[in-house]
C-alpha cells in the first residue's frame, strides 16, 4: 500500500498538484526554508519507497507548460525538486540509459534558468523533441 506521502509525491511527478499543494500536504514531514534568500527543502521524516519518473511523465509536464496550465516558475520548481530528490524519484527502468541521460540533462537545464536560459515555449518544444528523438539537448 502506498503511503499518503508517496501518493502526494506521485501526484507531483506530473504536476497534478502544484508546489503549494505539495508543501501543504507534506508540511508535517517537509520543511521549506528560504530565510537566507536561498530556498532549501528538508525532509524531517524518512519516506519509504521510490517513485518512478518516465520520459512520458516529463513529456506530460512539458506539455502542461505549452498548454499554459503551468508557468515557468512551476516548471523550474518541479524540475529542481525531481532532480534534487533522487532518493525518492528514480528514472523508469523501461527508459534506455541514453533516455535517462537526456531527462537528467533537461531537468538540470530547467532547474536553473539563470545558468542556462530562460524557460520559454521554444525551449520547451526543443526539449520535447530531444526526448522524442532521443537526442541530447545542447541548449
């Protein structure tokens, strides 16, 4: 049986809930801190289990951005959370090693647009194409 916490994290992997809802539902096990200007997230309770993230999950989230159901801030927060919590989120074993590397690179680029580039429709379409064609992103 999936714990309440895993169920919430499962919903977040495809942004079926937003970051505010994630914070609300996990408030008793997760601390969001931004006192020093740098946001940090700390789990104060161990979560048992892992959640598989597939290329289709990432495609779903990118499409939500293109459909204006989420904005660039939502996409950045999501990518950062998925990337940082690799002890909870794992890439789907059905995806090839190359596909996983592409997803990791895309999440990295989306998680810090100040280093890479601002998130916009052109970039997201490019990343979708990279996933579908299994080509490493260069932007």
